[in-house]
C-alpha cells in the first residue's frame, strides 16, 4: 500500500491512542493496546509502515511528538 503523509495522519486520528513505533529501523502503526494496525485494500491486508522520510516530515510539521521510540499525534492544550 502506498501511503502519503496525510493518510498517515488520518489513520492516526481514526482511533484514539494509535501511535507509530520505531523498532530496529522500521516504523509501524499500532493500536492503543499494542496490536498492529492493518488495513485492507483491494482484498489485500497490509501493515501501516511509514517511511523514515514521512516520519521526518510529520515531525518537521509538528504533527507528531516523539517519546523515545513512540510517535503520537500532537495534542494541543487549550
């Protein structure tokens, strides 16, 4: 599945607590309970695995925050 940056943001927003885990050089989107996020497209199931450049873009645009190896949507306080 080809992901663009806006799709990554939309998928993170779909379910409270979703995050992206960076492990051994790879990024994978996870549910709040730690399960992998899987999407089905044209009958094919795929993990959500953003590229490093996409994570860099999300960080540069301040859309996500990093806590060690976990990237979460930025939460702006009122």
